[in-house]
């Protein structure tokens, strides 16, 4: 089976109401085009992407087009579709989490736990690289904390971790608060299929945010 076009939709729990509406509509429109969503389903941005996809996808499509690597405080809507890392991937995920975190000493746990800081940081790699980290998303849509509170590279939260990994792997990141010039520069990095749909998504964001 041909791999569907795939994107990552994640963000802050402090996302604004307007951004939540944008993300629901983006997820719905992309689901209508057959795009696979990878997310975490945490409260806020993740659950907005989830809600948008769920509003359109049929039950038989969920396994293929909605991949959830859930957080410990995730909503209940995706528990039955949760994708758990294979046992032989745990050590790799731990290494990746520490590699990209600005303060790896804070991830001091020796064992994997979904609700631990280490487990939460590690799942961001799955959201961008798939079950075995070998299938990168074509692009990512992210909503960070308010611009005045951002630290990006030094952000200790999960969205900051996702941002660092995406940048390191060359995945275009469309930040809902970014300037039009920045969004267009990210579009230039886009190598996935169906560029026209991505262009229309950016037009929608710029027109409605």
C-alpha cells in the first residue's frame, strides 16, 4: 500500500481559541485530502488536530490516517488507537530524547515510562518519524506558547523538543504565529507530495489567523 501524505500536528497546551479553531479546520481539510495525522492528543493543540481529523474520518480510516503517540494526560478520544513503541525501539528513543533536549541531565530516568519526563520527550520523535523513526513526516504544523514566552532551542516542553527534532531532520515547520516570509521559506523546503494542498493550507492560515 502506498504511504499517504503525512504531517505532524502538535503544539502547546496554552494555544489560543483562534488557533484551536484553525487547527481543527486544517486537520479536517487535510483528512479530506487523505493526509495522515501524527499527534499526541494532549490537551490544547494536539486535541484540536485530533478533533478535526475525527470529525471527518470514517472508523475504517483511523488506523491508517490517525497515528496517536499519546501523552500521560491525553484526552480519552484516542486511547483505543494509541501507538506504543516496540520494545526494541525504547533504547533508541531514550537516546534521541536526550540528544535533542537542551538539558539532558533533567531526563535522568533509567527506565521508560509514558508519564515520565523522559517518556514525554521521547514520544515527540515518534510523532515526527513514525513507529521506527524511519518515516519522516512531510511537514509539521505547530502552535507554540505565545511569542513573548518562547525560547525555541532552549524550550524544555514537548513542542520545543518536536521543533528541534524537525529542524535537525529537515522537516518544514509551519508555525501558526510565523511571518508570511518565514512560512514561505519553510514551503521552499517542502519535498512531499501534493504541494498545492500545502500551499492552500498556508493561504488559509495567513487569511484567517
